[in-house]
C-alpha cells in the first residue's frame, strides 16, 4: 500500500511515494535522483550505499524508505553543497580513488569520522572505513588523505 | 526491486499497540528495530512477514539506566549507543568491548543489542558477554511481562525463548557484587564486516571466572568445567590454563561452515581462551591492555 | 628546468572530482527508460561438450520474454578463441 512520506534530502524537503518494501537506497536512486549511493552488494557488507541519516552513517540498502519519514538524509551529493570540500580536494590530489565506485560510501564514512573526531589517529581512520570495501587501491592513499585533511584542518 | 516480498508496515506509538499488533498476527508479523538483520532476511525471502511492526517510535526503549543494582538496556539501544555510554564503559566493560567489534560503524549506528539477541545466531556478539554477566532478558506479551535468564534464552540456531507474540523490551545486567573485569575476543576473517568464526567472553571477579564461547556450538554457551578448573584469579597459573585448554574440546562443538573449519575453530578457541582469561585477570588487577585492544 | 607540461608533474585523474562528489555516472546509474530490455546469459552446464541442439520454444513462451537468441543467430564469428583448443 503506497504511502507518501517526507524526507529532507541534502537540505531540501521532499515528498515521495513509497511502498513498504522499497529500500531507502532504491528510493534515493530511482525516485529522488540521488545516484551517488550505489548498489554494490545490496546486503550491508560493502558500504557503497552509505548515507548520513540524522547525522549518522547508515546502510541505506538495509533500511526501508518508509522508516525514514520525517528524517534528514545527506548523501554524497549533499556532503559539500557549496562545491568540493577539503576532503574531496585532497582525495583528488592524492589519487586516492581509481574506479571510484567505493568513493561515495567512503567519503560519507570519512565525513562522519571528521565531524565527530577532528583529530583521528590512523587507527581511528582505519576503523571508520572498515565497513567500506575497495578493490582497487589497497586503502592506503585513502587513509593517508583522511589523515592529511584532519591535520590541515587542525593547523588552520 | 530489492525486496520482492510485499508486506504491510505499521509504526505503533505505544508498547501496548505493538504487542496487540503482534498478537493479532501470530507468526505472521515481525518486529523491526535497526533492521540490519531483518531487512536482509526479508530480501532473501528467509522470512516473509505479512506485517512489519516498527518499534522505533517507542522512545522509552532507547534508554540505558542504572537502577540500584541493575543496569537496564532498552530494546532500541544501538551498539553505537552502548559504545558511547559511560555507564556501559565503566560498569560492564565486557559488553562494551563486544559492542566495539560488531560489524562496522554504519551497522552499529542502527543495529540494536536486543535485535542481535533475538537473531539467536550462534555467533552473535551479544551472547557470550550477557551469558558471562548472568543477564536477564525482559519480555512483554499479551500475558504480561516475564524475565528470562540469558542462560535460558538461546534454544538453538536462530531459536530463542521468546514466543512469537512477545517483544523484548530490555536487557538487565546485574552490577552489584565484587568488582569485575572482562575480555571479549572475536576472530573474524576480516575487519569491519565479518561474523565471528570463534568468540570468547571472559568475566573475572575475585571469586572466579565466567567463560562463554560464541560461534562454536548451536548456541552461545557457558563453559562451567573450564570455570571450575580455572579457580580464582589470585591463584591462576600456567598449569590451570593448560588444563582449561584441554577441556575446550569437551565444552564446545564447532562445525565446519563457510567461515571456518571445525579444526581451525577448535584450535583457535584454545588460544583465545588463554588470552581472554589472562587479559581479564590482568584487567582485574588494574593492568593493561586497555579495553578495545585487539588481541587476535 | 622542467618545461614539460606533464612529465615530472603530478597529474590529477581526469574524472577524480566527479568520483569524489558522487557525480560520476556508472552504468547502473544510467536511466535508459522503461523500454530497456534485460538479458540473462544461459551458460553451458558442461565444461567440455558439443552442442547437439538447443530447444528455445518453452523459454520463448514465458511472459515478458521478447526474444531468445543462441549462437545460430550470429553467423559471423569473431574474437580471441575461434578454435576449440
């Protein structure tokens, strides 16, 4: 039975019709135009579907859209609404991503970390992205970039 | 279409309504909290509920409270909340340590301790610590409230003592008694994602040890023979630990599955038992390593 | 002195920015409209065998099936492995 719900997506209040069995990931991608979160494993293991729900990173593939009525969701597209932020610039500078499929999910995880812990240790960074699978890079340039950004922010 | 199965969704605003909805559809309705297990199961048609009852509107279930001798963890408390709770870090650090190794941050932000308990999977990370602490699971249903001891909770793989018409509302952990320290060690194939291949939870007080294993039997289980042999932390020595390790084969019954072989699990359980016991004893006398240190 | 434009200088990936902002478009992100057909490959269950016949009549009758194609529909063969080795 279709129901109309209201989600604030990337700062914008949007109404959308959903069935109870629509996942949040599907609704974001197919009904709300947010293609940034990806369908990777679609079972919560790979992290490509990560979004921020009321400020916390979540697996949008394991959430029913209808559960998020009234919530605030930020996807990769909305992380830095005024253009690429320092984290994204450093990722590009350091060639942190290759195919880039994991980038949206990892960037969401990294932003959550930096929002909560502006001076993470290397171990903190590894833990923060431990739920994101990357097949291309071996993770090192990604971890280095997140640490570099946190140090840059610190020295401001 | 990620989920082929169709169902109704309701979000009751009070516990009585949730219980009534569950009772109205015996066996055909399921409770939804974090959904990190449930949504995946529905996707695989592993379960096919006609009604999904979202209990996230029951805000009174989101609390961690200390009530005299009892630390009460509400059914909606997430693993992330457990990790951030000073009460949990200070009073029940064994449970805290187990929370830190559940999956990864995005899962811990949603997954609930109670949901993990209700999954009843033999490798659930909530099992060994709550067995070691002698916790109680509080269940509400059409016939009122009842309390189930953790040791009576797990009946078999994916089977718990909760009946289909009942909702778990809290877990109660006793925090009176002598000072305790613990150690939870989880072996997995890779970090941030995996279910335990073997896990061990050890609780030490001056009166002795509680030892519980996960992922090496049809349920998480206590190891009373091992506990008896270990004695008290003050007189712990290499010989007792070796004797305890020899008893592992009598206490656990691992199987071979996609994550590990029987032989590997048996082998690792003995190593982890030793590390868990030694670490819990060290922590009881105030020494390192800090909770959260990876020991395997 | 390095007068080169690229040699010896760091070069950013041409689509790096799109990838880290979620703007990069992957095949699954593309919208081909409601008339997009989906194909499923049916593989041989045998590692080493000779095709004697393939009966597609029942498959073609299934609701939603637009067409069933086999190797016979492609008279021109090309590729790396043209001979059975």
